[in-house]
C-alpha cells in the first residue's frame, strides 16, 4: 500500500534520483562451516539468522543475490529465520578490491555502455520527458488508500498499468545513477477521458518536451499526433499493434510490431526448418485470407519441389500401420498403402529397400470456416513432416486447431506455426503444443535464466515488494532504450533510431519506416518453440 500512496499522491512527478551500488565486504567470520555437495557442485549450507536479507547473505559469501536466487528458486528476498539455503562454494576468499574489479566486468544490460560515444555531450543539459498513462487518479481517494490490498482491489483501474510505471522508473533511476543524466519527468494521468488530454495540451511545459511516451489509449493519442507534429517532438506509442497510425506521422515511434512484419520472420523459419515439408495453411475465416495468401507465396518460393524419402523408412511406417490394424483385427489390403495422395505398392517398397521414393512437396490453403480438417488426410504425408501454418485471433479457434492437429498427429507427423499472437491465450494445453513442436510469435519473450532479467527482478522486488508483471519489463525497455538514445544523440535522436541498438530485457527493437514521411515502427518479433519440455527462443535476428 505504501507504493500506491507514493505513486498516486502527485499528478506530476519530477524525478532526480540515483541508485547507489552497495560496497561489497568479505565477512568470513559469519560464513557457515558446513559444506555439502549437490548435483556435482559444492555449496555452503547457510541457516538464515533473524532479520537477515539475501543481500546480507550475498555480502558474507562474496556472491550475488542473483546467484542465490538461481540455486534456491523458492527463496524470498527476506527469508524467515531458520530457513536453510544453498550458497555456491568458493574456495578462495576474495578481497574487497578483487571483488569490485570482478563486479565491474560482470555482464549487465542494466549498466550497458553504448558503443556510440558522441563527440559533443552537454553534461548539464536537462532532458524533459513526459509519460502519459492511465492512472485513474480520480478513483484514488482516502478510502481507497486506507483499504487493505485484496484481489478485488488489485483488479481496480488504478492498478491496471502500475507495473509499467514502476518498470519505467527503474530505468529512469538507472540512467540518473549511471550517467548522471538530468531528467525532468512529468507523469500525466491520461485515460479515455478527452478532457484530460485537453488539459495536458494546454500545459506550456509540454510544448518544450524532448520526448513524450503515450498516451496508451487511441483517442487521446490521435490528438497528441497533431501536437507533436506541430512542435516537432518525439512521440513513443507503447501499446498499439496498428500500423496505420505511423502513416504520415514522422515524429511517431511505434514500439509494438504490426502483424504484417511477421511475414519476414515466417520466411526465415521456413527457410531454416521446413524446406522439405508438405505445408498446409489454415485461415480462421475469410478476414485472414490476405495474410494467408502472402504465406502461400512465402512457402512456395522456399520449399523444395520434391522430398526424397528412403524406402527403409517408408517400409517401417507401413509395417507399423499394418501391425496396428492386425492387433485391432481389422481387415486390410497388405499390398497397398495410401499416403501423399498416392497409392504405394508395398511389394516394390520391400524389394528395393536401399532406394528412395520421390514425393512432391505441396502448399495447400484452407479456410477453416468453410473447409474441414478431414480434407488434409488425402494429401498429408505419413513419411515426412506436415507443417501447419494456422492464422487466427480467437482462443476458441486456437484450442480447436490444437486438439484436432494432435489427433491427426497420431497417424501423420505434424508441426504447427501459430499466428498472429497466440501467446496472449492463457491455459492452452502445453503438452499438446509440445507434441506439435509449436512455434509461437510473441512481441516479447522473458528468459528468467539470464543475468539481466534476474537483476531486474531483484531490483523490482527490493523497490516495490512484489513480482514484476510482463508490462513492467515493457515499461523498463521503453525508458531504457529511448533515454539512452536521447543522451547519445540529443536533438538528432529521430535520425539515429534506425541504427541505434542496445540490449533490452526480453525483446529487441528494429525500427524502420516504410515511407519518408511515416513514423518509425518496430519490426522485430520473438519466435519460440515448444521443444524438449520447454520453450526455446529461436535465434533469428
């Protein structure tokens, strides 16, 4: 509740704060004398003392808090006294000077040094940044602040985008600390109420801003477009996928990529993984056919005309199928086998096991609202992979396709590429996604094993006492990227954005514009695949 009071007590907030690195100390006398071995590694066995935090413990053993989290996934930042935790064992005692030197080389995207160093940098310049986001301050009264935090209250509008603000502020504080960057940050409470944006546009301070982030909602954002075009101010849209907003608005930068950019990444993955597949493309309905036709063109220009399958493999598949029929006591013609819209002569396959059979790769388009999935069985291959590229934005459609493809997968090898954004559908059955080696397109993908993500989570926990939601990473990325761009390029920041590239927490920004008078749009999509019982990020740049 303390966080809520701090955030909502003021409408306009000027931020000039800094993070201070904690001095590392070698407190050898407080180390545990118990050393054990677990999974082939040695660890100290530490019993938490009263009022002892993970930060205190990390200092004692000369390790980072993130290392402790990595080895003890269930431990909290302020563990209870008596809790037993594992600490990575280090044979040599590290002195204060040595530890500081080691820390300075630790990979850290939160303290990233940009490769570009400006020839002129005004260290006294004050950067004016506006953040326009829905805070719903009119709903935050004394009664609201006095209430105990409950699940019901957490669903209230004032909490909707709070994590975005908190992630944004971590980046602001880091920039102030690292570069001594002078930032005048104003936060405007802007939601769908047009009166609020009218009031903000009458603020003389706003006309002199270097950058505006937001508003989040469409109506106030469209009003901002005219304002920034007139004042020549950089405007960052953090929320929309719509690509039409950048047309004719050269001062706008759209952070979330449009669905049209998925076609580039789809081509990359087909070239890499599926050149010798049958490809079946399913549109949810006629409204998706525009993208589906583009997918067909991509598939046709990247797949091989034929696949050459060994007769040994074909023989093995046929035998497995026939044995299954025998076990079920079903009569069948043992001399013939149907697959790939071809009738195979089983005797010939058996007589020439060292030969190969040439099978044509096909690209077939279906409209799911009209066509049945049963049509696929006539042309599907039992001998090589059948790639299904499925385009639809309904969770019901997604669930139906996953279930039906898993049934088909019992007789035919099947893989799935799901578009445009199935990551937003919660509670899809992961086991079925795994069986289909499903590839998902996602705006962001958080790898919790990376150092930068671990450090951000630790900072977020320390600062706000809770776990960051996805939108917190989004807020950090935007502030971190654009504040770094501002400090590097100053008034030339718009011209530099297409080539400015720095590490972010869980995505990348590849900004480009389609026409000279349009705004910039991020074209980068993360692709991850369900494989080996985990989600694996695919390495496409």
